[in-house]
């Protein structure tokens, strides 16, 4: 009887948007958040507006947290205050809706980038407990696993994310291409990273590295030139500093590809 009652127990309460315009802004913003610094700024305006319309909308807070995280990690924005704001917003999202797997994986990701790996692992575990089919969580942990040198697990989990989400955002392809590069599957990485869904995003740095490892240096340098148009502040040293690597061999593999491609030191 107890087991039956457990199965019939209502799911935990969830935070829902109270304002339709805020919901619409959030949906539009999350499609823009990772394509380029320019689209990220549009997303920031939309998410800030969504929160002003619905101050208790957890999803808007978590995507705004990711927006600030992208700023200091990928777009060359100042590390502070973006780093602190991102973590504060992610914690606020979890406080508003602790039963949202999406809020949990966002906090897990930010904690990993703070090198607080035990706390990050606990938040990922909570996300999967709340929703084992949360595709974005599987895609995000794949990125963290690459940086830890857990390449096979990373490939398994990003492929799982694709199976769970029939309409994946562009950053899934970046994550897959990054994992394929880490595995030495350079041809596969080039094929992935040249797809229309991701080609004009920040994934170009991994495309350039993959081409360089294949000896296709002219193509690699052409991709570097295009990448730097949208990302003029990118340097390999900043990227190394921000990414929470836990495996020296994997780190050196990426740096080697970036250098061969001609990305700025």
C-alpha cells in the first residue's frame, strides 16, 4: 500500500510564469543566449524585462544566470561582476523553484566553473533525480566531463541529450563537436561543427582546432578569422583560465589545436 501511495503521490509543486509576456520573452531569449555576443545582449534585455514583469519567475532567473556566465566565460566581458551575479541569480532560481531540474543543472554548471566540484556533482545528481530526462542537464554534464578527461562518458551523455531533445539548441552541437575533438575524432567534429545549427556560433574555435589537427591549416585559419570577427577579445590563455579542466592531457590537447589553428595566445 505504501509503495502504491508513493506512485500516486502528486509531483512536487513547480514555479510557473504568471505573466504571458514574461514567458514569451524567456522563450525567445533562450534561443539567442549562446549564438554570439550580439545576440547575448539581446537575450539579456529580454530576460531582464521578463523578471521585471514577473519577479518570481524561476526560469527567467536561471537563463539570466547563464547569460552572465556566458559573458565572462565566452564573450570577453569583465569577470566581475558577471561571475558573482551569475552565481547569485542561479541560487535565486533554485530558491524560487527547488523542484525544477533546469534550475539545478544551471547551478551545477556554475559551481563547476567555480571549481566547487563536489557541490556541482550534488546539484547535477539532484537535477537527474528530479527529471532523468532533462536533456539540457545531460548536455551540460557532457561539457564538464570533457574537461575532466572523461571523454567516453561525455560522448555518451551528449548523444543521450540529442535522443531526449528532438529540437536541440545550437550549443548541443558545440558540445558534441568538442567531445569528438577530445576523442580525436576530428573528421566527425568537422562534420558536426559545420552544421548550419552551430556553424556561425562560438563553436568555430573547435572547428578551427579540428581542421588544424587534420593538417587543413588554410581552412583552419579562415575559420579563425571568421571566429575573431564575432569574438575579438578571445585569447587561448583566457579560455584556459576560465574552463574548469581537471585533466592536463585534455587541456594540452585543446591548446595544441588552438595554437595550430592560429588562435590568439
